[in-house]
C-alpha cells in the first residue's frame, strides 16, 4: 500500500473513533443526566412520589436534629425561598449552614424526604464568594 | 519606619534591575565569559540536536543489549543514527566556522 | 505592616509590567542589556513576592486580626503548624501563593537558561511576567491579602480555620498543586516564545523539558495528597469523587503526561511539532482553567460566576491564551512541518501516539462531563447533573488501554520492531498476566467484575515488562562491568535516569490502578446503627461497638466510639473513631447549645493492611443530649438576665471577675453535659467500609513520584560531557 493511502486510512480511523466517542458522550450525558433543581424549580415541578435532585445552600439557622433525622432547609440561590428537607443517613463533614449541598429528595405529599446517603457537599476550601454577593 | 523599609526595598529592586543597563552591553559579564555565550543561536540549536542524537544512539544501544532490537535491526538503526549525527556535526562545524 | 504589604504588591505589579516591556523591547531592538534587565526583574519579583508572603505568615503567627484574612481563617487557639498553612486557605492568600511560586520557578528557569535560548527567553519572560501581572493584579485589586479592618473594628478573636483543613496533608497539598500549575506556565511561556521567534527546533525543548516533568511530578503529588486527605478526613470513605476541583487538577496532569511522552518523538525524530506545541499550550491553558474553576466558583452555580470578582478577568485571560495559542500555531504552521514520517505502526513512536490520543480523549471526556451542568444550564436554564456514573463508562476503558500501552511501550523499540523480538519480549509479562488472571478467576470468584479483572491482568502485564526491563538492563550492564547485581542496577539507573525513571512511573501507575480497580469494585460498605455491645458483620469481619468515648476542650467537643474488629472469632484490631464539634459563632443556638452546634469533623478509625483496609467512621451527634442542653441554655440565660441589673452597677474589675466565674461554670456545664454521652447507651450510626488493596494506591503513587524524581534528577554536567565526548570521538573516527 502506498504511504499516502495509508495515511488517509489512519486519519479516517482516528476521526471515526473520535466521532464515535463524542456521540456516545453527548448521548450519555443527555440521557443519564438528571435535572439539578433549585428550590423554586422543585416547588413548581414536584409531583408526589417523584424523586429529584435538589441543589442550593443550607439556610442559616435551619439545621435541627430530631431523633436520627436531620431537618434543614435548602435556599434558592436567586430568590428568598427555601425548601425544608428531612434527611437521615451519613452527613458529610463539610455539611454546615451556608454551605452548598446537593441531595436526592422524594416528594411525599408536600414534605421532601432526602434519600439516605445522597447528601453531598461542595469542597469547603475552594470557592469564596465576595462577601454579600452570591445570594 | 515603613517608609524607610519601602525606600530600601525600592532602592534594592531598582539597583538589581538596572545593573545591566548601567553596565551597557559591552562589558556584560554574562555575555562575555563563555564560548557558548558567544555562539550564534544556530550553534546552540545544533548542539541541542547533537545532544538529542547522542542520547538516541545510547538508547538504541541499550535496546539492543536488552534484546529489543535484533542484531540486523540494530545495525540498520545504528548506522542511520550515526549518519544523522555526523550530518549534525558537519553542520555544527560549518556554523561555528561561519560564526567566527 | 499591612501598608508595607500592599506597597510590595503594587511594587510587584510595577516590576512585572517593566519586565514585560524591557524583555520585548530588548528582543525587538536586539539590546541584550534590556533583556538582561527584564530577566533580573523576574528575580526582583521573586524577592518582593517572597517578602510579601513572609509578611502574611508573620501576621498569622502574631494573631494580627487587623488583617482580614487572619481574622477569617485563624484564631489564637490554632496551633503554630496550622497557622503556617492557614494563609492558603483563603482566596487572597492562594493568589499570593500563586504569584510567589510562579516568580520563584520563573527565576529558576531563567537563571538556568541565562546563557542559552537567547531569542526565545525574552518572549518567555514577557509571557511569565504577563501571568504575574494578572495574578498580582487580582491580589492587588480583587482579593488583597493585606486588606485590613478599621482600627475600631478589629476583632479580638478570629473565626478559626475550617476544621476540615486542619489536616497534615494541607501543609503540602495546596503548595504542590500550585507548584504544578505554575511550573506548567514555564513550558507554556517558552512554547509561545518559540512560536513568536519561529525557532521551533530542539533547543527550547531540551531546556524546558525538565520543567514540564517537574510540573507533572508536583501536580501528581498534589493530586495524590488531596485524595489521601479525602480518604482520611472527609468521612465518606472515598479517595476520588470526580468532583470538579479534582477534575480541574487531573485534566492538566493528563495533558502534560501526554506531552512528556510525545516530546520524545520530537526530540528523536523531529515529528509531531504541531501536536507538541498544541499539547503544551493546552496544558498551560488547562492549568489556568483549573485555577479558574476552583477560584471563581463557576461550577457551584452559573450565578456565582457573575458574583465572583474573579470570574470575568479569568475568562478574559483564558480567551487571550486560547485565541493567542491558536493564532500562533496557525501562523507558524510552515515551520512546524514534520521532518520525518512514522516508519512503522509497530514502533515506540506509534505506541506513544496512540497513548497520546487516549490521554487527550480522556481529557476531553472529563472536560465535557465536568462542564456539562454548566453547558446545560446555559442552554436550557436548568442545571443537569451527570455525576460520577457518567465518567466511568468512558474513563475505565480508556484507562485499560493506557495500562496496556504502559506495558507494551517499554518493550518495543524506537523506529521499528520486529515481530520475533516482540514475541520474545512478551513471554514473561504475558505469562505473568495469564497467571494473575487464572489466580483471580479461580480464587476470588470475581467474574462479575470483568473490567476490574482486565485491569489486574493488564496491570500485571505492565509490571512484568518493567521488571523484565530492569532485569535485562542490569544483566547487560553486568556483562560489561562484572559488578554485583545491586551495584549494576544502581549504575544502570544512574546512567539512564530518564528511561528507568519512566519505567518506574509505569510500574507505579500500574500498581495504583490495580489498587483503584480492586478497592472500587470489591469494597463492602454498610451503614449501621449500633448500641454499645451490639455488632455488625461486613465482608466477614465482625465490628463490635464496645463503648462510647468523649473528650471536651474549650475549642472542640469529641464524641467517639471504640470498635473491636474480629474475624472468624480471632481478634483483628481495635479502632477508635470520633466526631468533633466546634463551637458555633451563632449565639441564637444558646449559651450551652452553641458548643454543640458548630462545624463538625470526623476522625476515621482505620486499619490499613497489605491486602485490605478496614475503615469506620461514626456520626455520633449531640442529639440525645438535647434535653440537657436546652435545660442548660435556660438556666444560664435566666441567671445572667436576673443578675444583669446588679452586675452593671459593680465596678469594672468586679464585673470581669464575675464574668470569668460565670464562664468557668458554663464550661463546666458543657463538659458535664458532654460526659453524659459516655454514661448512657444511646444508639450511634456508623459507616463501615472493608476495601481491598487501598494501601497500594498510595504505594503506587509513591513509586510514580520516585520514578519522576529519578528522571528529573539532573545528570551531573561532567558525566554528560564525558559520555558525549566518547560519542564525539567515535564519530570523529568514522568521519575521518
């Protein structure tokens, strides 16, 4: 085989591999991805029995422990609105009021119950909002 | 007190930075001492190529010793590399001669 | 002192701008004295930034709460060690650390190349000083580490360092990461210089290759320390969570890994020049992008981006870097033409090329999935979470190919390889892989995890090739020198540092990935609630909750548990895990309640072994004590308000005497309540994980780092000149 044809073949193989990877990636991310809702989006979209990903910051002064259940509210980053959540399971160390968190919640007819061990928090060391902003 | 420290630091910084300017290019010790400093950029480039080639010859020898290159492959690769190295050395000689 | 610091930052900015101007003018006008002056500006900047950083450290050691960053991230109760590490826990301190490290590394490279790279170096100096201008500018105007509070509003006590950051790895993890990032700016800058001047030959690569390797080493060590911190401090039991900040560091590391391989093809064959400059420009851009992801908070929410003072400048810098890089590469395309062609697909060049493609694909996957929430939010208004499950179907197969290539690469020669030789070299490692495969299938009943098993077999193959290489190299050396084995091995490695350092890195990465595959596929974890005396079974181990523990100090209340672990009736180990609570600054939680309501951190009970790790963490919390706490809150606040009237009429000295008495009673009450935790038998929740081969992840990373150090260690100039002289003499003979 002459070298120029070989090069064309190699290039074609490489490009089709790249194309395949890109397609799979886009397909997976759109299919496996689930909406990460803010508090206001959750309130407008939730139906009883449905499970959603709720993201936001823990409202100051909202964290209480009752029995083995942790009760706290998650604040909408843009609006003066917060959703109370009941959660039991492992609480990651960085969890604290004012921290950004993410968890799976199920709508149990008006109250939102967090799924066990679904609570994750953002790394505490990294991002610092300029004071007063990011509300 | 702070102003004194700031002034001292400023003085040191300005002194360090302007030293080459005050000396001028003629008696800059950094450019005047070694042969490499006198060499034209082409020479330096060729020297880098030569070093890489030496390294490559050594790698091929080690590959041969550890059984990754068969004897005849090694002969072929080695003579190629040597030819390339000689070409670089010739160009290096020419560049040095032209530089003087 | 704050004034001095602010002045130093401004002075640094002036020096950086001067350095850019002097270097470019010197290069354009061919005035060497201006170039030298620009280079000295970098040294001066390093001195000034180091001084500024020392000032910050002094402020922390002196508890100077007039400094905002000291008040926000330190306190008088913080130990000296953590006061040393606290500066880089804040935005402003991190930026200062960035500039300081950049100026130090830049000084080092410019000093090392002061007599070489005469045309490229001035432009590289200008680029490096450009980075310094940017980060110093941010430190001056957006997040100033020397910002102070008004004299009347200086707090007497600081807010304290986040307890999660009070971990030994935090001494080294951030400086290592930032060293990696800033070192990556160096080959980036020289690549830009080479593109501008059009001097794209071997010289700039020879002189900056070592810095690329150093960037790779430091960033890798930084990433590993972060994983270790996550495993031992965060209380979720993992070492890698595909978190955005982890990915931010991993992407440039993968990219620079590709570069330090493919650069060898350019050195040896003059090929892939466009690819190599693109890779290094991409690595540098990803390093700044990583800093941007971490520092701007853009991934927490797209809204944080607008709110953060750092977002817009970073995007501008990234835009300049990306557009400038593309422009330069396109401009110099004719000069970047390949001098050679790939001789054969069965050569080390071809393997490197394939490895490069796999690594770049990996970077692309990680980039896409990490940024997908942002992309979706920009497109549809709703953030879409993809999470860790989206990474594995792509990253795991790519990692398998990489490990296979890590095995094949060392046994295949440059330029061309004959099949017969290759077969001969395959026997031992291939056999080792087969043995491992059979053993795992026969002993571990692990057929359900084909990918993990494939990783073990391929890892064994790669380890086999490296061992074989060391053996053959040493044997060949012995044939010449007749030294003893260890002596021959030592001199072999010493004479071929790059080659054998690289092989060690392959060995280490294989060990590491074997550990990752085993611990992620075969870990058993259980979430259990136990009362003292009760036990739970995890993967054949019996964990018995013996008794609760408690320790109360002024700065922290710890609740813990002693766990006894047994297997098959025989004692394995006893471990202690605690959860500590720090006082809250929120006074609405009550006089007593405040001490139980602050931030918490875990101390993990860990029994690390060769074959498996036993890991347990308790989430013991003060909830059962809430009755006592509420009672205490009521009692103390009622008492204080009842005596308030009387207290205000007392002289000052008596007042403070009274208050200190009151506080000591309060502290005694807190300690007393905390002690109830051990006198009762409340149920406590535990997370227990039994995972195999975790230790080998750290061992593997250590081997990689050692390999990197060996490859990086400078060859004594004399030794190199001597060996070069031998070749010169031989070639001269042939020339004649």
